[in-house]
C-alpha cells in the first residue's frame, strides 16, 4: 500500500509537470502569435535596392516599409520580409533594413564629382570653402523632411563636415563612391588643339575633356511647364513687352510665333523691372533699377496674361557683361595689372570666375522664374573675347580664385543655375557664339559647346549669316545664302550634340535685321539684303533641312515696325516625326 502511494504521488508530479509544460507551450504560442511583426525600412547608399524574387528583379525604393517575418533559416544574416511594393515573401540581407526611417540613407561619406562651392545650408550663399573632386566628405545628417524623396528614394542634399564645420552640398554634385566620382563618362567629343600653342601641350585635352563633367545630366520635363522643341520666338525689350502687349499676343495668334524672349537684364547691367535682388550684391542698387520699365506686380500681370493665351516666356539675362556690377564690385571683376577695372571695347566686365556674380544673376533669374517665366536664358555666358595677349603677358587679372579653366567655370555656373532653378520648374538656357562649334574649341572665352550643352536644357547659338566670312558654311557669300548657311551650321551643331549622351535642345537664333553694310556692300554681285520675310523663311527652312525645329529672331529690341516687315516669315517650324534629328550617341 505504501509503495502504491509513492507511485501515485510520482504520477501526480509527472502529470503536473506535463500540464505545466503543455500550458507553457500554449502560452508561448499565444505570445508568439500575438507578437507584432517588426516594421523595417529599406536602407541603402543608393536610391533603391535590387532583390531577386523567383528569378524576377525587384527594385525596392529606399525608405519604403518592409515587414519582418522571421530570420532566414538558410542564412542568419538575412531576414524574410514583405514590402509595401510587393506582397510576396522573400529574403533580404539585414544590412538593407533599418529600424527607423531616419536611418534608411546609409551613406557615411560622399565624394564630389567636380569641385563645388559648399554652403552653410540649402539655398544659402556659396561659401569660399569647396569640396574637391574625389574628396571624402563625411555625412553628418540629412534633413529627411526637406531633402529626401520618399517616392524615389533619392536624396537631394547632404549636411557634410569639412575641417570641423558643417556645410550643405547638393546631391547633384556627389557620388556614393570614389570610383563613381572619378569615373570618366562616355563621350565622343572632338576638339581642336589650337590653344595648346598658347597654353602648352595637353591644355586642350584637359580643358575640353578631362576637367569637365560629361556625366549624363538630368533633363527634366515639368508637367506644368512642358518644353517643346518647336518654340518659335522673337526678342523684345521690356518696354515693347509692356507698350505693345496686345500686338504681341495677336502676333502669336496670327503667325508661327508662340514665344517671346523678354529683355530682363541688359548688357550694361540695367534690370528692366523693379527687382528686389540688387541690395545684397550692389553698393548702389538704385543704379541697376533706376530705369526699370515695370513694377513686379505689372510684370506679374503681363506674365499671367501670356500664360492664359498659351504664350511661352523666356527671360533673357545678360550675365557676365555688366558694367554696373563690375564698377561696384571691382574685386569680382576683370582688372588691369595696376588693379584698375579693365576697359575692354569701352566696357568693364565682371569675371565669370566670380561666385558673387554667379549668385547675383541667378538671384534675378529665380525672381522672374517665381513670377512665371518658363525659361531663363543666360546670354554672355562667357569671358570677353580677345584677351589672349593680356593673359599671356600678365597684363590682366581675371580673379581666378579656384585656378579653374574657363570651360570649367562656365559649365559649373550652369550647374549652379540648374540647382537653383529646377525646384522652381524653370528651364536653363545658354546663348553661345556660333564659331566655337565650328572651331571645336572654346575660342578662349570658355564656351565649349559639348560641355555647356551637357548641362543646359536649351543651347542657342547665334549663326547670323552676316557674321560669317567668305567661304564659311559652304558658301562664298554666306550672307547671300541664308538657307544653306543655317542648314550647314545646324548640321555642325548636330554633330556637337551627338558627341555627348544628354544634349540640350538646339534652338538657334536667326537674323532678323538688315544685312550689315560692310558685308552686303550693295554691288551687283553682292546686293543689299533686308532680311525680311523671304530670308526668314530661308533660315527656318535651313534649320528644318538639318532636322531641327524652333528658332528665335534677333531684331534688336524688336517692335511693331520690325515685325510687320517680317510677319509673313514667322512660320511654323514643326516637323513630322520622321524628319526630326535623332540623337545617335552610343
């Protein structure tokens, strides 16, 4: 009996232990079932992470959510997840998962692709401090609310550290690895070595190829501001814009003209409206706006009416030819060796190396872009021509603070303009001399066409027939053969654009003024030409023959009389798709 009781007691203990074990298992199961699935965020130093799911590549956007199911049984360094983008379960390396959204960008260091001026913060002035090409810049933080795009996973800018101080740098200029930052991007640029004679062997290779940025540059299409290739425009002063406004709208309805190039800042530095941007850059800001034609509110009203009528507006800003700025900023301008302002063809010039001049012109550009101009056209984006003797003799000081090539300075200026204007959805255009494309160099003014066309949205040369000499463009008298001249020139430009992978739209200026008397001399073999409607049609036909659309008419400040004489020549430039120039870069 005693033995039986002992066995019964042992059995009770066993039963009790079994009950406890089963109950514990049930509780563990319940707790596991109720435990919430952990939410992670896709993390990377790139905008997306590529994973393979059932032999299909899926690109997971950085910052998107991923639900962690469990650790992979095959590899403890991987997690089985589901994402917002794809409902299937798949495994992913744990290094691509962050526990918080603010950790999804994993870049510890970024590397500039070119030398770039740093800023104290986004939108702030350009500092003297720079990030150099290939330099490792530690990333301190990212403003996720402002500088991270959750739809694409792209970072717009980084707060970095240099020499113990924090700066902002736009993502436009940097790469996540040294290899990418120093990569030579494909291009097929042909260049002359003419300027090696002055600056030494190898100068042209460095100035036109090695020192420039040929990475494919983003060419955006803004949905509320579409950029067409068949924009046909006339140039006008702000005064004509105001005084002849109704006539100009009628011109756009009755002819092929669908756009206006409005003079916003002149080649002496006068601003045609009551700009608010002079104060930080000029010691006597009144000088720049004392002859302003319209107030900001008047200009805004004119712009809105143009938008209502479907008229595309281009703001012409003369950039590095500005006596007013130069005279009030001698330390930013071209000087003689004595330290006085250089007088070049009777004028003073800012230096295109000057960051203050960059900021001044872009500040005006932003001001009019915010009012609704579709496109900002920077004219005189160049150094003065004819300076070579003074450069070689040391007679002039260009204030080349950063020891840049002229080509670098101009390309970087356009990148800075793009950085500032793209958030406002305004396009960046650059006017250029015609001859650099023919000579395949920069003519020592910095305008190397492939480099500028890689950055700008629109590139606009000035191949006026009466500017070419005998034998140019396949003609003994190019000015007497406007169709041939524009066709041959446009084909040359097409070859330049074909040498890079992300070229600007080509929209050329055409001549809308009487042939200069010293060119069209009035002899039987060289008669005067008014460049009226027939010559307009000839030039546009030449452009079309080369496969291009769009043109802009230069008639000085324009006006009713000038345009009425040429009205029948303002034809549409639109081509059928099978006739259009095709970019063939490989």
